[in-house]
């Protein structure tokens, strides 16, 4: 009888332990955890703990770039918008766009966006007539008539930006964000892997180390994505992150 009770208590202890460990692993701290660090950004009243919330020790963009110093191509800041801004999109004291126009300084959520709108829906809150480049047709149905993406590994998901790109540029409708890694077939011929772990490829040889790449080239959790080579804010042909004259872009990763 005592042995049975011991076994029961042991099993109960293990079940409770597993539940506690699972809950602990799911509990994520805020992305920007500034607990007790208010003075890093905000002006403080001398000799007191009172914060002057609307006055920063530096302009907000300089604050952000203190940590986010390798953004590469991103939305421009420091200029006055030409369109009416939606509610909740704040400007600085001189009416200019800042990082805080689109992003929350505190809290949680994907990219800390100040409105829970996915992908191009978020962009259209301001850019109601589309972007002034090859994506000027974003306001309409720009879905491709051809299937250009072949999933090769359903166990590995591509990044959200790549999934957004493919939901328009590939004929397969409504894939959602849980899109497996695979191969993209370019219009001009040739193909490129999406969702590949770059450092694994680098270890096999034939590739440059990420530290040697141009700052505009991004990896997404260490993986290749559409945004590695393309950016909706680029003015280069095909919205490449840098000009590919002489295969300059290709040679950022590939040694030859």
C-alpha cells in the first residue's frame, strides 16, 4: 500500500513539474524590458524618481538606433508625411516621422507595431494609394497568375515577410503564414532557396560569413527570406536591396 502511494505521489509530482515548466517556458517577457531603466530614455526630475515622459534624453530615433544599429533598408524617418496620419501614429514635436510613429516603445506583439494589422494592411493605413515603386499596385489584387514557389520542407516555416510576399506573387491562394521552406522560381529564370539556415550552408563552404555582407542584406532568424535580397523601400531594379551590377548582390553571399 505504501509503495502504491509512493508511486502515485511521484507521478503527481512529475505531472505538476511538467505543467510548471511548460507554463514557465511559455511566459515571455516584453520585447522591450526597461523595468527600472526609465532614465535611459526619459528625463528624470533631479533627486526624484518622477519621469518627464514627453522629454527624452535624445531624439527617439537616436534612442532606438542605439540598439537597432543594423537595420539596413527600412522605412525612412525624420521627414514630414505628405498624407494625413491615422489615429495612434504620433509624430515628433516638429511633425516628423520617427521610429515611434509605427512602433510601440513598450509592450509585446509582432515587431511592436502600434496597431495589430498584418503586412501590407498595416502599410495601407497610411499609404492608401500604394507605395511609389514596383509595389504601387498594392491596393489592388496583384496576385500572380503563375505558381512560382515549391515547398520542399513543411517542417521548417519561412519568415512572415516571405509568406506575405508569396501570398501575392504566387498563384496559390491563402497560404497563410505557416508556409514551409522551399524554392522560389524567378521570372527571369533560375531559382533560389527560401527558409534555408544560412550558417549551415556557410559551414559546407562556398559562402561568405554574414559579417562580410552589406548592411542591407538581412537574415531572418538566421535564414534566407525574400527580404534578404528584396525590399519594398528599395529604388533599385526589381527592388533589390543593393544594385546587382556585376552580380554584386549575388557575390555578397556566394563566393563565386
